[in-house]
């Protein structure tokens, strides 16, 4: 876990930076979930998603914030939850998350300053550094924690995404 002093230092982001956000993109496993994947004997998998996070994403979408999920692994469970929440940009099976994020931002006509990216692992670190706001969770791997500007107080898969959504929405009022 990242130290609490680091959490406090990394939680101070100017309201103006949050207000610039037009795209909130995030990793799935370890951000929208607690990182656990349950594999059943028939080959199917299960993931647990928080309704708190889901409501935050719906509120962001309704406020005009573009949403994207960028995952290093493909998952039917991810597809199902994304469809349920009407997430318009779902990129799976991409380890080059920075490239995927930059391609999406370019397609949407957005600069790095208008992007918030949330991730927790080494492959997320370049995207966290590039984004105007890089957010993570306290259980992030060291490279992601070092690259992030903000560390959520709520746990992964249990409201961390909602916490970031709430910051974006509060700054846009």
C-alpha cells in the first residue's frame, strides 16, 4: 500500500485541473474491480463491480464527460458491464495503454490536460504520467503510485472511481 503521507500529498489537485477534464479513462482490473478474477470450471469468469462506481460513471456521462475503459486483457464480463453502463469507448487487450489513450484523446480532439486516467499497475504508469490528472488507488504497484497525481481514499472496486467522478463533477459546477 502507498503510505498515508503520500496519499495526503497526492490528493491536493487544484479545482481548475479537475474542471478541465473532458475524458475520464481507466483501467478495469484493480480499478473498477478489486483485481480479482474468478475463473469457473466451464471457462467463464466473474468479476465484481461496484454500483457506487457505476453511478459515478453515469453521472459523469450525463454531465458530458467522455468515458473510456482501457484494459490489458479482454473479458466478456468487462464487455457486459460496459454495455450496461453505456461506456462508449472500451479498448481491451492493449498493454500499450499510453498509445491507446493518446489515440482516443486525438480522436476526441482533446489535449492531455483534458484527460484523467486511472490505473494501478506498471503498464498504466506512462498513461498516468501523460494525463492531465493521473489517479490511482492505495494498493497500486509502485510505478503507478509514483506516476499518479491523486490517490483515492476509497478502495479499488469499492468506490475509488466514484471518488474521482465526484471530484470531476464538483469542479464542473
